[in-house]
C-alpha cells in the first residue's frame, strides 16, 4: 500500500497580516492577468531529507504576492491534472506509465528509489509525485490556454507551480522535472486555439534540454535559452546547450542558445539585459510570436545557491517588460526562497502593467560581450535581425544607461496597435532596411480606400520625447503614446480612411545605429524606407488621396521622399502635414525646384509649439511661407502636441480633400 503523504506536506498557514492583505480592495488595472496555484503541489517532497526543490518555494511566492496585495488584482484560473492525451503530445507512453506508477510507491520503495534517482537523474519520487506533477503541467496548460483562447479576457498569466519541467525529455524525468510543462502547454495551445506560432524564453540558470528537444525540428516554436554552460560541464551537461545547437531539419535556426561561460563574479542584470537587447528581442520581434511562454526559473537570482548569479528582481522585471511587448504566458522556478519570492513579485507587477524600476548605471562583462558575439556568429545565418558586426567586442565593455532602451516603448506600441487596433505587418524586404522589419503596419483597407493616411513617426524614442519637457515616468510616456495613437485611429476609423503606420525609430536605436556608414544617417535611411514604400506599397494601392502625416523624426522622410518619387507623389498626395516639437526643425523640399515649392506650399500644414525657434526670427518669414498654413499650439511635449493638433489637422483636410 502507498503511504499517505498528506501529514508531511507543508502546512498552508495564513496569519492575520496575510488575511488583511488578501482582503484589501482590488487595485484597478487595465490588464487582465490570470494566475494558477494549488497547495496540493506541496505534497510532493523529498522523504529522505532536505532538497533544493522543496514545497516551500511556491508557498513563499504565494505569501509574498499576497502581502504585496497582488493576488486580488489577478483572476484565479482553474488548476487540474494534465490528461494522458495532453501529456502524450510531448512524452512517450512508457514515460506516462512510469510517472503514473509512482502513485503506488510504498515507504520503502520511496527510499530505495530516491537512493537511485538522486545519483542518476537528480530527482526524488514518492506516492504524491504523480498528482503534483500532473497538477503542475495542467496548471501551465490552463495559464497558457487562458491567454491564447479568443474566448478568454485574460491577456497575461502567471503560474506558481512545481515540480518544474524544462529538463524532462520525452522518455525520461530528470533534473527535478517529470513532465515538460511549457512544451506540453505549447502543444495544447496549438491544438485547441488559433495560436500556432509560439516563443518560449527560458532564463533558468540551467539549459532546458527537455523543452529544446520537444521542438528541435519544429519551426512553429522558437526556443531561446540563457543558461550557465561552462563548456558543457554545468547541468544538464553535454553540448546540447551550446550556441551551435540550433535545431534540425525544418526547425534549424529555431533553437537559440546563449550559453554563459563562467566567471567568479557571476552574471548580473546587465549581462542578461545586454543579451536581451542584442539577441533575444531582435530575434523575437522578427519571429513575431502569437504567444510568449516564459520558463521563468529564478535560480540566476542574487543569493540562489545553485545559480551563483546576481540577477535582481529589477532585472527580471526589465526582461519581463520587454517580452510583454510581444505577448504573455508564465511558468515559475528557483531555489532560494527570498530570491524567488521577490523576483516573482517583480515579474507579476510588470504583468499587471506596472513599469520596471530603474537600474543604476552599469554594463555587461567582457565575457558576456564575447559570448553574445559568438552567438551572433551562429544566429546571423538564420535571422536577418542579427549581425555579428553589430556586437563585435571592443576594448571596453558597453556601459548601459540607467533608462531602459528606447526600443521598449516602441515594442509595446507595436504590440498594442496589432492587438487593439488590428493592424497588420507589411513587408520591408530590402536588406539595408532590415532594422525596420515589423515597424510598418496597416489597417485592412489601406489598399482599397479612396483616402489613405500615411503616419510616419518615431514614437518610443525616449531621447526625443523626454528632452523637450520636464522628465516624466516611463509609464506616463507610454500612456501618452498610446493615447495619441488611439486618437489617430479613432479619427481614421470614423472617417473610413485607409491607414499605414510607419515607425522610423529603428535607425535611431541600438538595433540599427551601428550598421550605418558615414553616408547612411538615420534620416537618410528613413528616407530610403519611404521610397521603398512608395515603390512597393503606396504606388499599387487604390487611393487617389494620400495624406502624409509626419511627427518628429518622421517629418524628414515624408518631405524628402516627395521629390525622389515626384511623378508618383505629385499626382496623388493631397496634404503634407508636419507636427514638429522643439527638438526638430520643419523640413522643406529640396531647393531649386520652384514647381515643387508651389505644389508643396498649397498642400502643407505645419503644427508647432508656441515659441518654436522657426517662429522667432524675421529671417524665417520666407521660410515659413513655404509651409503654407502654420498653426501654433501652446504645448511643448511632442506627443501631446500631436494629440492637441489633431483637430487642426482634421479641419485642414476637410479643405484639402
């Protein structure tokens, strides 16, 4: 007979302070976040003594989230055992039967099994292992399906589950793992929802050999792992976690390994964020997933005894924030109780819509820069967004600014425009324009509408938007950008216009700046993008009335592309509108072509802040006359200038159209 393990399970004690935290009013949030948890998973424990993978891990996470009043802000999702049919999407029948058989273990068999499994496979088993493992896998499934299902209102989710799963291969359990939770969840999502293209990011300190195995020949799932490697000597050992392990057959290039060689100081926030900026996010954006699953083992956290790294809760928050610009879905892990609890809290706060805290100035180690260069040498064969020349090591390591990269707001807006306003990506196929891939969006009628608005901007550039006004918090800047975008889309939809959205931030960002020669300024590359769009998307469209609306750094390309494609632009463009803050000067067509200047003056509207430098000198009077109509608005913040100027734009277009 199997012995009962309930008397050994970690008790779920709820003190008065915890009850008060749980009973406080729910804080409002615009993001619906689900969460999965059950104390039943604590009944799986090591009967022969202390073990790093212990029940207290998920209890401490729960307590920390409760005390921070985060649990009332999330929606509890049902948790259940994964079914045989679901498990067999990844694992073999023999493996299913083996894990099922642990339900019948006697006390003596438990001790005997652990003596063997601890040495051979780094796991422990007991009679409650089966139930806990199936609950853990089922919880991951429910968390991911809730995000992926079109019938669900859940946008993001967090699964506080154990035992972990990313080491479990199809026919064997190992490394504390019994079923490959993230892999099974991804397969169930693909079979039961419209979502087919899935990104799994694994930042656990150990390589997720089980997850990578599950999708090694499958291009529908991109697996990215950042892990301690040490030339294959760190668990799970071997060369499967090497940078050169990239997939096979149709899946070649869809396994991305970032293997850390070890140094005595351990990896920090800056090492991980550098890897995210240079490898993880460029590839993720290019892959364009419909769902992101994060295997968020927290054993790289400061104080963890196995990882020996120094990633802080703020570091995990920044990585989560970047990935939230794509999609959501979560699984958790780690071995130091305080570290995993605080890291989980930071992640959940970001999932709920809060901004990550600022990091002090710092930079990656020289070893990390070298590793990222080696990874880029491999991955540039498969991803156009990766070029080894961009990350070639230099004498001194890169020093990061305190702020998060400017691309962060850009990524969030792109996801928002696709998810909320149903815009779709448009192709940008010239190699020189690779940094703009994914940054051209359009609505469903842009090819057929009589009137087409082409909005060109640099939304998300922190330097452009923050230098013009007193510094504000990052969330406030994102709110301004999204509100301005909502206002533009409301105007476009109400009028029945076609719409194309072009973000030219790429060449001002880390992803593109290092690729430029002296002859390829950010402005000139943005101009090349507009010319490319004229040749490939705007010329074939049906619109007789094309309106070019430029904001900030988007003004230069719309004006300068006019003469580059004069035969096309002169007959179809009905208005050229520039919304220019203090950090930019309004643009005019190239000198020497009077017919162009007359044409431009008849169709031009310039919206600027009061006291803009172009208004202050009498010498500018001739210059201003070239712009046709000029409207001054008492607003210095560039994004708000656009919001307040939209009524002027609408009135101008009523006349022009």
